[in-house]
C-alpha cells in the first residue's frame, strides 16, 4: 500500500526532478545547449538516458510483484511527468521500455515476468513492434508471420515506425500465427535480439521526424528468425487481446508524458512573460498576453484533471479503462497542444525562434530563446497524439461503447468505492488486478455517471457559503449539457459502414464531460488550496467554451486575466499533486 505522494518529501518524482534539475548546467546531460545540439544532429540522448538508469527509473517500469518499484500507477505517471518536464525526447526514448514490457506483465508466466523484470531493472531496453509500413494502426491487417517449426517459432516480415527498434535488446512482436488472421489469429513473441542467428534480422534506417528528432524511430525485419517456444507471451492467438489491454495502461502513461510537456511549456512561457518588457511593462501586465496565458492555464488544468483521474483509475476503476484510457489518450495531448498554441500566441513572434532577436534583453535569452527550448517542446509534444493510437483511433474506440455509456448514465450505476479511490488523492490504491482489465466497460464511466451528484454537492456548498454562486452556475450548466449528450447517445444508431461525423462530435463532448467531471470530483474530495476554486472555474469555463455553450454569466476574460497574472500552473491547484517538474 503506497502512502500519498503529497505527504512524502522524498517522493520519487521529486527526487528524480531534483536530480535532473541539478544536471542542467552547460556541459551536463540535461543542459539546454547539449539537448538542443543532439536535437539538431538528430542524435539519440544516450547520456541523458544513462542518467535515468542511474536514478533507478527502469525499476518503475517493473511491477513490484516481479521485483520492481511499480505498485502505484499514479506515482509511476508522476515520475514519467517529471522526466518529460525536463525533456520530452528523453522521456519518450527511455519510457518506451514500459510499452515493450507491459504485455509480459499482464499475460506472461511468472517465470517470464520475473526474468524480464530483472533485465529491465538492470537497464535492458525493450521495444514493442506492432505497426507495419502499409497498415498503420490496423493491427488485424499485419503481415508479419510466425509459424511453428518443431520447438521454435519462425518469424518473417517487417515491422516499421517502431520506437527503439534498433537500440532495443528485446522486442515484443505482434505476429500473424493463423493464415486467416482475425482477432484470434495473432500472437505475441518476446524476441531477444542477441539470441537470433546472424542474418535472420536487420534493423531499418532511422526515420527523420519533425519533433523528437533524436529518438530511434526505425523498424525491424525478420527473415527466418527462430525464437524458442518459451518466447510466446500468453496463449497462441491471444496477441491482439493482450495488446488492447496493455494499451489501456500505456495510453494513460502517454497522457502523463503530455502533461510533463505542458509543464515545461508553461514554465518557459511564464519566465519569458515575466522577464520581457513592452514599453517598460512586463508582458504579464499587458491584457492580451496575460489573458492568453490564463486561458492556457485553464486548458492545462482540464488536461491535468483528466490525466490524474485516469492514472488512478487504472487501480481504482480497472474495469472501465477501455473508456478511460481512450479519453485520456485522445483528450489530454489535444488539450496540451491547444495550451501550447495559446502560449505561442502570448509570446508573439518570438516563442518559436531558435535564437533571440537582435537587441533582445539578456533575460529574454535565458527565459525562452536559449537554444530554442520553447520551440523544441512545441515540436516534440505534437508526436504524443500519434503514439499508441491517434485521437481518431481512440475516439472510434469510445464510439463503439456509446450504448454502454448511455445505459450506465440512464441507470445511474456508480462504483462509489472506486470513484472515491480514483478522485481522493490521499486514498490508497489496491494492487492492479490484470484480470479486471476488459475490452469493453460494463459500467460505462463512473466519473461521468456520478456528475449529477457532484453538481448537487457544489450547489449545497454554495448555499452554505463554501463555494461561489458562479461555480454553482457553471456546474449546473455542465450537468445540463451532460444530460443532453447522453440523450443523444441513447438515440444514436451505429452505422454498419462509415461512422458519421456527429459520432466524433459526441465523442469529443464526452471527453469534455470526463475532464470537467474529474475536475469537480477532485475539488470536492480533496483538501482546498489557495486559488483552487478560481482555477476550477477557469477549467469549467474552458470546457463549456469548447462545447460551444454560452459562458456570459461568468466573465471568462476576467477569470483568464487572474489566472494569467501569476501562472503557477495547474499542478499548484488543489485537485492535483504538487509541482512535479523542474525545481524552481
């Protein structure tokens, strides 16, 4: 049982953030200049990854029952976020080992899991080879085959656009094991590259990318590569099912990486805005930039609420992760992208420059322009929306569950103990039960289904003076829109052919419901902190605005002005853990 991170001064994410923050001076592995030089050269950040090894990060990729340090997924995602707040390329390059190994944690034998855990904890890199050059996210179209030959499996074909395919020691490969394919026609094999015969595999050249330029995005081809029968993970034909369940966890982890990128972008922008003067006044005193920064803070607050509840739901609402992970992966990166775009507008023409313009103040150089730090995080973050399934893929998964979501809301079925654990930051989390992961949620989303109760509680607090009338009005408006959306879901008829555009509109609105409901539940169930209601109101205004609902009653500009005046960021809000990024 893990103690709340808020109560631990040496919580792992704080320790790692402090250690990495101490390595940012020139010439050290996390210096802005060094990482920028690697980015320009499209070179892998090997030294920075070795630092993460030395800090024990690989141990967080291994569940405690297999010898590692992973027992609390919320703590694990905070660690990932802390690294991403220093550099997204490094975080993605190193953290992909978890995706490579997670299928073995979920479906491998105890012997497989223990052996892999020992290797990962000692620094072995594991990759996951799912996609192919001509099939993208369509896993059932995969052409890489594995055929039985005596006691071996023999692999043929190419996996492409694979993170760490070249650098990995081991690769989890999804291969077609039945000629006809289909949901039960694919299996997973954990391939140890060092045990493959020479000439039976080759790695494809690194692919140049717009962001995360230093990562090993390449591929791997097999030509009669033999692996032992013991390499099979789970049962023959179970590969797609295992991967889909594994994605419930890795998609949620991607949301944490996205939040780390948002942390870094906000800090850089806030430093720049405070240090840069226009006609003798800092940008934070100018209405337009301040308002844009405040709106970005509200966007990040919504993203953080969704990401926090999603991470805790892995252990608290495990059976609902088919819904929750799809929302987290579609919504959080999109929302952080929007926040970064707002910050770009706030910085004016300078935010995406690699160098400060002629005559810029020295403080400007240190704040943003040094080595193009803001431009780099803007580029790097865009790739997160593609990893582990694009927004389109995840929204399609949500659309498939519309009938279940509507039915759960109509009947009011709520897992109250699970909701309490998911939204109370001091509540201990029970060990993950992999068998509870499901391809479809039986309860829909407890977080959304319980929204009417949250609205009622806000109204009661407002009546007692414990919440503002404005917050109660916002909550009621959100509740009314949520009820209307579920009536639409109830009336929705799935199409046997193309999915209609309106279905994706409904999916986006459901994501907004989840994020806003998460923010409300977190505010209601955790100890208040200064400025907490202000940030919550900003988040709800942002959600309603994205929905297209009128927000005249609140004065959105005034809210954003106040949030932008001193943009501490959502991680300082009552609904979220403490600051997990680089030390101030």
